[in-house]
């Protein structure tokens, strides 16, 4: 199956982040740092390494730090240049997005993930696109989205990253109703948002990586409210499935739910451990403080 390449990614960053108060009182939750980089930069780097060229952020009030983070900081660059700090300068420049390749659109009212994605419809146009939720941080040799791009080349249509979760956790995720399971790929015949364990059609859960066809916008136009009174992205999937294949892809890697303190803590450990120059210090610190 040949599929048109995915060059645009959407990053919904309008959420309040109340679980991380007071850290998120005056700073966006997507700017929470894991080791030395904000969550949103991990998401953008994953997208970039997967072939994405255009970056659309769906923001809200109080999120300007994200826009500034990906901009050029002339004053800081000048100081670093004057002081000959070349490696710091390189790090700084890695966080810049290429001119004209980023766009910011506001979700004016917090009406849910489906509504946030719909707010980007005119910037995306009639092309398939990737969607990354920065809260879901994935540690992987090959970026999770790059794995999905390969899957997309094979199966086309819509592709979501999935993992199998414990029965008592199905109520945290969009859960696939499976038509066909061949290991790495799962063909879906339906999806249910955050079902109770008794209602869940499987234990195969969507994590925050999606490749979606633009037909989703016609469905989201209807602005139908679902679970929690929000316009859920997941609720548009059954109609999408009726039009094109919809596959879950079991990615290879470790996913951390950085929307929760526990997941964010684990991510810090795993990402620090993955850095050779921090590993020894990390292990010594655990020995020292975690008895
Ligand atoms: C969202 C989606 C859900 C998905 C999850 C992945 O939920 O609505 O379908 O499984 O992200 O993290 P949220 O975590 O924003 O409540």
C-alpha cells in the first residue's frame, strides 16, 4: 500500500496540568523537565527524527513559554558566543525550530482533545498528519513515531501506537476493539474511550502517538461531546474506521506517563540511566538516598 508521506505533526499543549501544581501554576506542564529537557522538546525531537517538517502547537493562555522555547534567543546566543561556550551554544540551537516551520493556534475553551485537534484543521488542510501527546514520553532506540511511519507505509490509513495494559488500567486509555491481531499490528473494528474493566473490548490501549487521515475533521466538525462532557478524539475513530483501515502498532520502547508524578519520576530515572555520564552518579545516589 502506498501512502502519502506525513510531514506535519500536531502537538496539543493547551491542558492545565493540575496534577503537577504548583509546578504548573505559571509554567506550562509541557515545559516540565526530564533530566535537562522539557517534555515538549522530546516530542518535537521525536517528530523531527521521524521525518516531520512542520510543527503545529495547539496552545491556550499561559503557554507562551513554549513558543519562546523553540524561538531564537539572540541575547543568550550573543553572551554564549562572547564567552566561547560553543557546546552550550550548540545545545541552545538544537531547541530552535526552522524559520516558518512552526505554527501556534489557540484552543480558546478547554473542550477536550478532539476539539484541540480540530482547532488545527485549517493549518493541516487535506493531508494526513501525526499527532503527539508530549505527556507520553517514549524511550526507544528507534523513535516511536518513526516506527509508526514504517507501519504506515505498510498498512496505510490510520495508525496509532498501542501497548497492552493491566485490566485495572483500561479506564485510563482509549481501548481498541480488535478485528485482527497479528502481533506487531492490530487491526481495529472499534475504539472505546476509557471503558471500565468490565466494558473494555480488549486490554490494548492507545498511547499518545497517532497518524490520522484528514477525514477526521469532518467527523470532529459535529462537535459531539462524549466522556466527561468533552469532545473526545477517540469518539471520532469508529466513523474513521468505517472509511479507511485503522491499525494499532505495538511499538518497541518504554513509555512513561509524565502526566502523573510517578511516571515522570520513572522517566527521570530511565532517561538519566540512558546517559552514560550520569549513570554512575544516578546509581550511587539511589544507593545513598533510597534505603
Ligand atoms: C488521551 C486519550 C486516550 C489515550 C491517552 C494516551 O487521554 O483520550 O484515548 O489513550 O491520551 O495517553 P488523556 O491521557 O489525555 O486523558
